[in-house]
C-alpha cells in the first residue's frame, strides 16, 4: 500500500497542526493532492501488473498440479505435449456451449469473443513455442512443487518454449512480450 499521502499528511500536520483548516489552493493542500494522485497511480499500476501476470500464474499452477499428480517426478515429452494440448483446449467446451445457445443471426456475446481470442492466442503460441516451466529437469520439478503462488519465485525456475513440432528452446522469465 502506498504511503506517500500518509507521510505528506504527517509532515504538514507537524508544521501546521490541524490539516482540515488548509486553504483550498494553498501549497500544502496541493502537496496533499499530488501525494493522493501519486498513491492512486501506484495502486492502478499495481492492479494492471497483477492482471497481466495472472495468465502466467495460472499456467504455472496448472503445471504444478500436473507435477503433483505425477508424484513430483519429471515428465516425458509425450506427457508434456498431452498437458499442453489439454491446457490449450481447456475452453473449447465452454466456447461450443456458448455458440450453440446463441440464437441464429445474433452477434456473439462478450464472453464468447473473449474465449475465441483466448483459444486462438493459445493455439498460435503452441505453434510458435508454448511457454512453460521445464518439466523434464528434476531440480526444476522440485522447485515447481514447492512454489506457493508468489510471482517472484517463478524467476528461480527454468522455463522453455516447446513448439508443436517438438522443438525445445530455453527461455527467460518473465517473457518479454513473446507470449
């Protein structure tokens, strides 16, 4: 939580005493407004960052669950490809259900549009190189199993890109606009 407003308020109250008697356009009231706007901006930026980080957190949680179901052992390439295929096509049933319940001649709902875009993005990423933790490395599997949902911990993992052809490339975390 940003603290600049509290600090500014404390400084002004030490100097002036009661803050409620400030003139509307005084320097101190302008300082308070700037501090409030700065705090609001920090909250807004943090919320946007969390929203952007959410898909990678969900992806890591999905593969962590797969590792735990496997007994915290590394996976083979066939199992990894199956997991990727399942992850990419996880919204297909919901998309088809929304498509069927829509009356003929009606435009698609917002949820249907979002699912269509999500499915297309995941398929394209899978063709070019799907971004996931390296599930073949024993140390990486242990680290992924210990992960408790923190964003900062994900940078300790090894990440790879696996294309639909089976080509594996090492990758860095976080992906810099590549996924």
